[in-house]
């Protein structure tokens, strides 16, 4: 048998020592209703002719996300996907196998095992290059993506990360997906006072066995301006983020039902839309990164005399000589936060 011309090339294809499967527009198709309808659209243009057997389209969990097996014999065709995406991919391969010959339309007897490699290979490479037990796959602000497609993608991505031996991390939007891998870590980037159901999505990570990283944008996003006159930074996170605002919050009070036991830690991101060089990074990060460190490390805000704004302002200003010796281009406390 001449090898079929398939795009993309499947992972594995084996020709079987059987006669081809004969097919016509009235072939019997069973299985997943949406998949049956999708295949039928491809078969409708074929001439009415008897088929040599039935076609079964089904989902059977267990294989890699997006994978499928296609088995064609003289009397039957079976496409089995590990999930809906895998079944869809298998149908696309099946339609490419249709061939017209002197005896009508046929499908060659083959067995194909296939799975997408891109995300799998990327995650595997990143996991090999980086230390630690976690791998963050993103999942935020997919505003133009259909919710069902988004849910399917993040579920698949989380499973691929697990396959590398790492624990997946995703931004809190991914909490809307039902199929996230158990134990996936959620990272919350909403405000200190949650809006738009962001807290509900975040709690779903905990319900799935995961924990939470707190990154409230109006407290510890380091790319925000210190004040309206700051030459660097943005203001979309409830306006400028002063040093005092960066300090006066506590991780365990941001989301109802998520306390110290459910919190993995805090992270203070710095996005670089307005950054030109390393000195700009220093100026945005220091001294606010010290506020983030104390929020994640020390006693809850207000729990001790030291965990107050007045104490912190004095202590962090005292670090300026050290930062100067280290060559850090910090924003002085007097400029970053008026008394």
C-alpha cells in the first residue's frame, strides 16, 4: 500500500494486511453525537453505496491530552480519542484517508496512534531547563476565546504539565475550567478587594486540591506608578500604588475562605512596558518589594507593633545605605511615599 498523504504527519502509522474498508454516504456511524455529525458532513457528498461495516467514534480517557487511535479494518473503523479534542483530530485524519478508486470510495486498512507534540515538547523542555517543582502555563486574559475552548485548553495544558512531573500553576481565570489537573496551583492577580467573580474562580483551585499564590495587582504589581507624577509605571490597578498601599494589606484577608493554610506564597510581578534598563527595574521594585516580602514572611498586618506602616516606613528607610552600597537604583522612601 502506498503510504497515505496526511497532514500533519501522525506519530505512528502501520499498514494492516487486510482489504480496504468500502464506504458510501449511507455508512452507519455510531458514538459521540457531535463527532458523528462532523464526520457525516464529510461523507454526505459521497455517492450512495454499501459500506463494508460500521464506523465508531468515541472518547476513552487515559491517553495523552489531544491524542487518538484510528483503526481501520475490512469490516470496521474505530476512532478513539483521549478527549473531545483528540476525537476531533482523529476525524480529520480519517477524512484525509478517504480515497476514490475503480471500485468506489475506500479507506485503507491502517492503525494510527497520534498525539500533538507542541505543548508537550515545550513543557518538557522548560521542565528540563528549570529547577523546582512547579511550571506556570499562564491562562490569563483570554478575552477573545470561547469559554468552552478556553476550558478545554487549560485542562489539556495542566495535564501536560503534570506529565512532566511538575505541579501546574495557572492564573486565577483558569479556575473556571472543570477539567484542571487536581492540585493545580492558582495565582490571583485581581485587586485586594476582589471584583467580577475573581475570588470564586480562585477558590476553585483550593476545592481541586491546590493552593494559591497571591499577587493582588493594586498592592504588589511593581510596574505601577508610585504616584501620579512618577516617570515610570502604569496606573490601571486602581491608580498609583504608593509604598504605603503596597504594605497595608494581608494575604489571608484578600479572598474569603482562603487563609494561611491555603496560601502557597506571594509574588510581586514586574511587567516591563515602561522599563528601559536595569535601573528602571530597580526604581520600580525598591522599596515596594520589601513590602511584599514582609507581607509574605512576617506576622499578619497589624498583629504586632512592628507590622504597622509607621514601623515599616522607618525600617525600610534605614535600608537605603545598604541598597546604595549594593548599587541598587532604588526610589527613596521620601519620594516613593510622603510622610
